[in-house]
């Protein structure tokens, strides 16, 4: 009885694992079909063969749900200080290789105009949505000659022999779950993190990295609602605030200035979500999270441009002002007592702050200012400038927009994101230990790192660093 011969494994020069934002851009870049300004062109005749694998039959779900289905592509102003780890020279270098203007040009060349919101967030123009962006990326990859293998998970990656490339074991998403083998000279891991697992983010990239000897910075949910024990009367309140993440000795780690939403479970809104990032990546465990309500309530302060908008902006200020020292509020109350001795404490504070907030966080609100003891006045000042939000935890990976932690940048080559431990293996996007604040920054990291990793896997020389002014 004869048996059908086992089909020979497919072979590609580059296999990219994960067809989200980073993986799609990496695939186009690996084919040499996109320039660093975002313009596209036919791949060169000697372009490497590239295959794009994803466990989901219809990948890109994170793109589809981003920005409420509108897709916050990037931000008008992006620097290394918008990411954790803060101020990384490697992040700065990678962002320069494929800057925000490049992804804007890419989508606009695909027929998708863009618009800029007041805090710099860039979206497709009205009438266009995330599905158009995903379509443009997939069409660009298809035109570039990328081979799609959607609905095929990668279960294993190994290197049969030194210098012999990689062997990847695949599994079909069909009912039969058929397995197969693919060989690749080089592999790019763009599998995402652990956030919103229903989109296909299973954390598989971390497993692959560890098998090849990489360490993994512990992963935690980021850009996620925080749970707290704040007063029940605050639920539903939205207001501008500075949210400070601090060590237990009061030393500030980071601060975010934006709209803060009190929920029944804790806090959210741009200021709360950004605080979750800095809390997740803080150099200490369970840092304190406090709110300064006073600074952004100043009618002539840094929030003045947003005070009369129909809804608060969906991102924090690019530069957060310093928090108000409680002594300034104490001085304000002493001045009010001199001018209006019969005015009650709550009435004085509601000249700037919502009454529901004052009633919830300030004691002695019914006391006339002239009768207010010094210690009570100072407690009130501290309550509106250093209010402990009582953070207990977060809403978990199921609700988190991104994952903090991952493959350390120090284990990757700066110009290509290729592993220093396993040559030929590269990483990009969320699987890398780089996490941006709210406002399009994580998408920009996906575009920039995907471009760099794809170009590096194709062995396309990086642009001259001197031309970019990059001496890092």
C-alpha cells in the first residue's frame, strides 16, 4: 500500500508572526515596499520572500476597536518621553526612522485623509474609520507580495542547527487543527502582549523569546482603569486633574494632566489611564497615586484652552505642570477669610471646584472661614492638592489597552531590533518592553518598530544616522 509523500515544508526568507499594526508594517518594510517617509512603491526584484502568520482568521482586531473604532493613528508630537521606560535613546532612534508624518502619508496615499484633535491626536478624517486603516495596511502588504497565512498559529519556533535558519510549527484554526512546518531564514515576532486576549493576544511572543534565552520584564496591564476606595459620592464625576504617581516617601515618579473620570470601581479617563501606565512601570511596587484637583481648575492655567469644549480631550497634556503646593491653597483660604469671613469653607472652594468633589473630600465644609482652625484649613488644602485616590489594583488584561513589560530593549540591536542572543530573530510592537501613554503613542511605536524590524530582517541598510541627526 503506497502512501502520499509528505509535502515539503514551505520556505521563506522572512516570516513575521502576528498581523497587527506592527506586523503588517514590518511585512511591507521587509519587502522593501515602503520608504521612511511613508511613501509606497513596488518591491525590488530581489526582495526577500515574506510570509505573515496570524492565529486569527481575520486579524487586526485591535486596530478595529482602537479609539472607539476610529483608530488614533499617532500623535502630532511624539518623543521618547511619551514612553516607559522614559527618555530611552533607543526609542528616540527608532521613532526617527519612521516618524508620525510617515504613517500619515501612508494612509493619505491610500485615500484616507486625516484630522488632528486639540491634544495632537491624529485620526482618519470624518467618514473614515479603523476598518479603512486596516484595509489600507492589508492591501499594502498584499500589493507588496507578502504571503498571508491568516488562521495559522505558530506553536513552536526552534533552530535545527546553528546558521540553519528557523523551523516553525504551524497549526490551522480550522476544525481539524492540522499542523505543518515552515522554514525561515529570519523571523520577526510581532505577536502583541496580553491585553484584550479576545483579539488574539495570548502572550505567545514572550514564550518564544524565553525559549531563545531572552529575559522578560514582568508584564502588567497598562492604560487600564484603576480600582480604588474613593468616596462613593464621586462616581460619575469627570473633571481635569493632575494625577501623581509617587514613592511612599512622597517623591514623585510621574504625573499626568488631563481629564479624570471617577467610576463606581475606581478611576479612568485619560489622567487615570496614563497613571495606570506609570504605576505599572514604577520602580517601586504599589506606589501611591494622588490627585491634585486645584492646578487645572485655575481659569488662567494650562487647562484654559479645554475648559469650554463640549467634551474633555481624549489625552493628557504633552507637558504636565507642577502640582500646586498646599500652602498656596491655604493662603487662598486665608485671603478669602479676610474678605468674606462668613463665607463657608465649601463655598470658597467651589469657586474653582465642583461641589460634589468638595463635599466628598473636604471636611468642615460648613464651617465659616473666620472660624476655621489652622489645622482644618491645612487639611482642606491638602485634600484638594494631594488627595489619596486609594488605588487597590486595576481592571486586568481583559480591559487594558496595552501591556507594560516584555522583551528588554537592551537585548535587541538598536538599528534593527534583532536579538543580540539569537541572531535572525527580531521583535517589534507591544511584545517589546516599550509602552506609550494614551494618545496614539502605542500605535506610533508599532509603526516605527515594525518598520525598523522588517527592514532589518530584510537586511536593508538603515539610513545614515548623521542624516537624521541621531548620535544616540
